[in-house]
């Protein structure tokens, strides 16, 4: 009697395994995990306390090897797509200026990301941003998120006349996330950089 029960149990387990394998096969191959940065938040500059409201929205997703260019026909593992939206309420003048950009690069580590975006639209006060690449970093740390920006107190170069000026930003280049979020939340989804395509 015990032997019959054991045989029946093994048969049932085998049937479950077959069904599970069949369901997996029908569902198709598992898609690889893709890095992303999303969310919307206000932040403050710790070195410059004021009543301004600085805000950035991210909707960025990795798109490895999707941006071919001369010399690199496959593109890069850091290629990305998406949008960045920036707004800044200036308390002194009670005005707000806005800008938007298209994401071109994203690289992540657990809880941290750097990304860049080329500005495609900007209000009059920052119209010189259009065509520029700006860099951002994000630390996803629960209720203590942080953000970094390439155009405040970093990315400066001394020119031939010993004056300091802003340097161009390369893809995925951004400082450490130095500015604490005061309202809102960012989410970093980490994924390792994809291997170079073969063939």
C-alpha cells in the first residue's frame, strides 16, 4: 500500500513538472532586466539655502546598442531613451522656468544611476540650454533620495585667460548626487550593462 502511494506521488510530481515546463515554453523566453530611472521630486541645494523650488522628472530606460554612430556601428551598452523635465520656481521674482530633454545615456549600480539628456525645449531665460547635454545622478535611498546636476558648482574649466567656464558634458557624465530630495521620490532599477552583440 505504501509503495503504491509513493508511485502515485512520484507520478503526480512528474506531471506538475511537465506542466510547469510546458507553461514556461509557451510563455516564451524570459526578457532580460532593463535599467531605468523614474520619478518626480523637488530638491534643495545644501550649499545655497533659499525659497526656490527646484524640480526634476525622470522617465528614462536603457536601450542598449540602439544609437549607432561613426566608428561604433553597434552603438553602446549605455544607450538609453526617455525624457527629463526640469522646472525651477524662483521665489525672488515669483516666476518659473522649464526645460525638457531627450535621454541619450544611462548607467546604473544598485540604488544609483547617472544619465544624460540633450535639451530640446527651454523657456526664454535658459534658451541657451537647447542643444546642450546635461548630466544627472540619482541615489534611490528610500525616503532619503538625492540628485546631482552637472551645471551648478561642478564641470568647470579654466580657459586661456584664467577665467572659469562651463565645460561640455559627455554621455553619462554627472557628479555624485549631492542635493537632498525634499518632496517626491526617485526609483532606480539596476541592470548590468548588456554584452556586445555578436555578428
